[in-house]
């Protein structure tokens, strides 16, 4: 006759605790308590990049150089999401967008955003458009018809700049130019930024052709601060 096992009360208590632990783990798997950024990138897959931990510090009015060794502010403090680290060609976007974030005291004035940029396109391809959004509001559109430099000059209205409090987010949305490859990632236009500058509009008069408040115009010639 096989031996009979009679569990003791503390055995049952241990089994019950293990079951409760398993239920807790299952609940956390089904209802994870994570940040919005983590959920968007790792769970919902609605974001194409995961934000870096960065201070957002920037000396307002100074040119930023994204190419090491050139004159200008060169600390990597505003590259927040969707841009590769600086190298000899600047910072290059990956995914559907790239975001720069500035945590600075904002003046009681509109801002002039100037920058130099390139895109991986050519004259034999369709024209490509890159939307520029500040704190979620569209302020301009970049147009690329070949591989030549595009110098941007965009006026950011004061109300738009201050919509994020002390955080000013500049988002460059790039178009998809091909179907997903073998890794299921979409093929997107790659934007490259060499330099950028934010200046209170009252301190730097906009050059001819600078984008107005509606953000639908041409681009100025190379700005002295980013040439």
C-alpha cells in the first residue's frame, strides 16, 4: 500500500503564498505600471525611439554645433529622442521622428529657430517634406528635393514656446520612403542636423524669406550663426 502524505497546515500556507505571488506577477504582466514613454516604445509600439536621460540645458541665443570640433555649444544635452550621437556629419535621425528638448527659461518674446540640415535624398527621387513641431504644434515644413543643404529659419510664437512650461520640444517628423525590411522596421528619410540656434526674435531680426507665424514659406540663405 503506497504511503499516504498528509500536508501540514504550514505546507498549505506556503502553497497559498506561492499562488498569491504568481497571481501578483500575472497581474503585473497584464497590467504593467510603467511610464508613458516605456509603454509607447516597448509595449504599444506607438513610439519609434526611447528618450535619453538628458538635462536639456542650452545657453539661449548661442549656436549649437552637432559636429565635434566646430565652434559653438557642443555639449550633448538637447538630443532627447530619435537622433544618433554626434559625429563628423552631425546628428542623424532614425525612425519616424527625432526630438530635441530644451529646458530653459523662455523670454517674453517669439523665438527664431535657425539650423542647417541635409537629407538622404537626390534629385531623381520624389520631393520629401519634414514637418517641424514645437510642443506638439506645427510651426513649419522643410522641403528636400536633392542632397543639398537646407537652411531653416522658423519663427516660434511665444504662446507655442511656453505651452510646455520650461520644456521646449522640437520634433522633426520624417516621411516613410519604403516598406519595412526584413527586421519589420519602416524605411524612413534620414534627416541630418549640423547646427542649430534658438534666439529671441527681438534680438535677431529674421532674414528675408524666414518662416512667419503660419510656418508656410521659403527658407532664408545660410544664417551667420550656423554657417
